[in-house]
C-alpha cells in the first residue's frame, strides 16, 4: 500500500461548498446569502477608506519586513486592549490583561483553546446550540470534548435562557463556556443585559471558564454597545478570555487580523500566561504577519482615521439594519402572511429565517438564492438590487 492509501476524503466545508455550488450556477440572478461576508449596496466587498488611507501612509514610508515579536505588534496589541476593555479600564492600568495578535478571530480562538487544553486537560467545552460551525471543530481539534448548551428556541423565536442557565448550572467547574459577545452567529439573537447578568452570575458561581468570541463588534448596536458585555464580566470580577476579529469590522477578511486577550488576577499572572501563549504561537507559526495588524493599529490610533473607521462601520451597521426592515416589508408585500418582524430583532450579519432544509434547497434550485440549510441567511449580502428577488423567492417557498 502507498503511504497515504488509508487517508479518508474529509467532507468539504459546508459553507465553502455552498460557495462552490454558487459559483458554478449559471443563473444570472443568483444571490449568495450563504457566506458571512458584508457586501455593499453594489454587492461588492468594500475596501474601507480608512484602510486605504492607512495603507497609503504606510506605503509612503516603506519599512523592511523583519520578524514581528511572537505576540505581534505591541501598538496593535495595546490598541486591541483599549478597544475591547476601554482605554481607561482598571485591568489595563493594573497590567492584568495578556493580549497577543492572532490570525483572525479563528487564530485567537485556537491559541486560547491550545492554552486552556494544556492548563486543564480534563476540562470540557460547551458551545451554544447552534453555534458558528467552526467552534465545535476547532475545540475538538484542540483535544477537548465539546458539548452544547441550549440557545436557540425555534418555537419562541428567541433564546432558551432557562435551558442555557440550567446547562451552565449542571456543568463541572472548569468547563470552558464559549459565548458570542454580540451578533450571535448563526441565529442573530443576543442575550439581553438582564440575561447576561444571570449567565455571568452562574458562570462565576460554578467556577466556569468564559471564552467570549467577539467577531462582530460594531455590527449590532455600536462599538461601545456591542462591547458592553466585556464591562459586565469585568464588573463581576471573573477571569475570562476574549477573541477579537477585525475581518468584518475592517473588511480585512484575507489579511487575517485578530487577537486573543486573557484577563488575569494580577500582573504577575498575566506575565506568566503571556509566556505560555507565546509557546503556543511559536510552535504553530512562530510569529504573526505584519501588514493587516499594522493597518488596524494605524487606524485605531490615528484620530482622523479612527473617526473615519467609526463612520464607515456605522455605515455598514445601518445598511444591514435597513435591509432587515426592507426585507420584512418586501416579504409582506410578496404575500408572506406570517409576521416576519423577528428579522428586525436579530443583530449582526445573519438571520435565522425559520425556513427549513427543504425550503432552503428549493431557494437554491428554483431561484438561485443560496443560504445555509439551517435557514441562516446573510442579511449583509442583501441590497436594493437583489432584495425583491430574494423576497419573492422566500414567499414562493413559504
Ligand atoms: N467567530 C465567529 C462567531 C465567526 O462568525 C467568525 C467568522 N465567520 C469567526 C469567529 C472567525 O473570524 P475570522 O475570519 O477573523 O477568523
């Protein structure tokens, strides 16, 4: 037998597979609502003006490309901390946060997963049911047994908070609980402030390890509003981890810009934690790439560019909100009698439309409208040119 004769063919990534199917579809009116990417009113992936300007400034004084430190660009890590925890946060003044640059939000999650696994090999991981596809796979690959806590309540079109709390109460101390900081992917339903308080109290009482995944800060209600959950964890004085992604908020998907921050008890503890994170990084890819983090650090720390970014991010957020309102209107006009108003209650890029697998299949086959079989559609891919066709197609299969 040959060396690799026994290698199985792995199933292809469901969402990327959907993309391939979309690309192969000859239908000129096809619409891709599958992948989680923001496109503008013209259906194009935006290059933010703040990013283009930062790149122009960086290009004006080109620098040689030495290796970065293992934990990344210091100014970038600092800017991430100030964005995530607030510039005047006591934990920063006290030096209690260990932050490393990561390869996108995924990289931040994986560094955290590898670190936690070494720290406590006996711990289990709980993710939301449902969750971002890659959470389960990523924590499983890191060696964890991954379970789920109830989250989406299809009948009530909301969150099963009681079920979630019961699962957390039943979890063994040390269990890692992955929480979506805002703009829950895939459902679009976020915990209310009161529910967050209950979740945090339970996590604290049970001695669980909260790992916040912040992939959409600024896509829900605003940068500060979406980040408010971090302040709640700080106020509760629990130790936690936060992964950050700038893929969406800077439209820098391909640059792989993200981070991991870990809030510790003391500066000394943070120093020791950081030293372990560096080993995880060093033995995986040695040190991170320069360009994306340099762009993000430049934008976040240059007041004029920072203002530009906040405006452009607000533009993306508001356009998504408009599309939610418009879709509800158009669905009604297209003859959907059920109240679809729940779409405007959801936050971020996605909507759990409530459509089943057979309906999603028909949307693809008969109308060239591509969403995920779970019923998830990407609202950030709607625009005034494609929304009528999408509404008519959904009405036809409803
Ligand atoms: N977490 C969630 C919830 C996400 O939706 C995504 C991106 N789809 C990520 C993490 C990963 O982000 P990145 O592309 O920056 O790795």
